[in-house]
C-alpha cells in the first residue's frame, strides 16, 4: 500500500459515508446508525473477478452476495427491506468506487514516484553501509555525501542478465572456482521515497559505478560515471 | 450487595489465574545426567547414549546436549521446554556435521555441532548461500547475484558448541524476505522468491585450509521430532566460489 492509494481509499470511505447520509436524509423513516453501517458493510461483500494490472490486483465485483444474503434474511419484512436495500446496494456499488480509486492511483503514483529514476529508490540515507555478500567483494567504505550526488548522476539502462550470468561463471571451469561476482555488495541504510511503499534490495557493482535495484515488481539497473566508494578506493 | 461480591470474586479469580499462568511459564529444572541418559535411551533410538559431554543452556527454555554413543559415534540432542510442563526432545542426531536450530520460529538461529576428536581437523566453516540466477521473461531481464557468506568456527579442545548466526546474516535474510512480502500480486511471485532460495551448508577444514573430513566407523543417523532443527548439506570445493 502506498500513500497515493491509501489517500484515495480514504476518500472513497468518506464518499461512502456522505452517500449513506444522503440516502438517510431522503428517507422519511429513520433507522439507527449502527444498522446503516452494518448494512453497507454487508453490501460490500461480493463475488468478484480478479485480474492483475501493473502489480495491483483489480477486483471487479460481479455477484452482490451481501445484498442477496440480506434480501434473503429480510424477505418476510417487506417494509423494512425497502429501507435497508438502499444501503446494501450502496455497499455493493462501493466496490466500483474502490476499483476506480486503484485505477486512478496508478497514473498519479507514476507521476510522483518515477520508475526509472534512481532517486525514487534511494531517497533518504541513514548511515548507508556497504556489505560484501560474496568472497570476491573486498571490504569497502562508502561516502554518504558522495552517495547523494552519485544517485542524482545515475541513469537507467537496460541490462543483459544472461550475459552477466555466463560471463561471471563459465560452464567449463574446474573446482576450485575463482569467480568475480558482478555485484558483490549490498547497500543498506537507504530508504525509498516517502510514501512509495517500495522495499528494495540494492546490489552494488564491483566497480562501484552501478546499482541493481531489486524490487518485488522487477529490477532496475542504474549506471553513473562516478563511483560510490570512499576516497582512495577503486 | 450481591453484585459487589460477584465483582470481587471475579477480580480474585483473574489475579489467581495470572499468577498460576506465570508459574506455568517457569521451566522445571533440566534433567540430571543420569535421568537424561535414561530418557534418551528410552526413546527407542537406534544406538544408546553412553556419555553426556555437557548440557549447554542456550536460554532458560532451550538446552543443547552433546553426547557420545555406545558405538563410539558423536552426536547431540536438542531440548525445548514445553509450556505443558515438560522438557521435550526436538532432535537426536549423530550424523556428520552441524545442524541449524531455529528457536521460536526463526527469531534466533544457532549452529549446533559435536565432532569427534581429530587433531587434523581444526576449523568448522558454515555457509549461507543463494545461487546466482538470471532470466528474461517477456523481455524483462532479471539477475540475482550469488550470495555466499562464511563463518569460521575454530574447533579447539572443545569439539562441540553452539554458534549464534551472525546478525548480518539474519538481517540480510529479513531484508530479502521483506522484499518478498512487499508483493501485491501472486502472479510473478515465484520469480522473486529471493529469500526462499537461501540455503546453508558446512565443511571442516585442516590446518592448511584444505577440506578435511572426520572419519567415523559407524554410520550416523538422525531423528527429528520437530522442524526446528535442520540438517545442513555438506559442501565441497565444487559447491563454493572463491575470490582471488
């Protein structure tokens, strides 16, 4: 959940309350507040069709299960049902408001958190540390100030993942295998842009000039002209 | 008036329950050496225990017991305090090499081992490894660097021990699993299960840094009574990568 989606979802909830209030005012016969809340929530319950889009699950409500259940429950109390059903249906249609919120949040999100920019994934630094994850990685220090200008100088590039793999460890090598891992470090103490909801693992390239950012939705490779290692280190 | 008595009774009952439960949580003292040998040998295991080398309390609810079997093999058992008021055996191993003990659902992890005496084997190396991987799916490339972390445990006169998994390993694992749970759709989850691909292994090494096994005549065996104590795979040079 990111902050864009969270705020839009909140707006939908406010809209539901306002709509329920509108129905309430139009009706002559007044019912208790908790009943309204319960009816609307029950109405939300539906059989839905789910399909993924850009890493989000879109739920398209088809069968108003909640409404059907309530109808069955109040089938012998016609007058009551006449009042209740409006709230139940509001609950069902609210599914589409939530769907709209997700659809709307995606383009807004992409405007704020630009996918191919390194600063989206490396926005704030709290004691950034480089840790070797492979025997070919020598202990390196990292300069916090350099890191910030390093991040702004980076650009995203496409990468030949399979070539990297075969270049790193040729098939025919005999043990013991001496290997130089292309990304022998991970960078910690770095946070993605506030509200993005991104959790990434950041691998640092052997020469200190490239980052491979691994997020649950995919990977991004950034290169820079300058290196990120502390002074006097190559 | 009746109501007051009722409320008072309820309060007394609540306090009593609280103290009773508190007392339940306090583990009973661990077995004496003789009782422990008897307990171990009543378990219907393949070989009988002849000597208890030590009883190492990891915390007040977990005890590691290295032992020697009657057939001469070295092994260990792992014990946990069960809140239903008894000490419960989690594992009885006499296979080669260490095991990984996950305590309280992975919040703490320990390498536990008991090697027979052998002057030529001086160090135990344990590893956390995730294999290098690369793929392209629907034109989207992905590359997972190899993770290979190593800890060297010196095997001095004391051939058994409990070695806590380093913080950095635990953190790296958490980081990778967090990356995993950040997902919202399950469709592509298998592609990025970085955390589940992690495995652990070991090898023993002699003075010159070469791999060296400890030969034992009898075959080892292991019984696990819970998933908390895991065998580790034996690694050879082919399974490892070296720097320069």
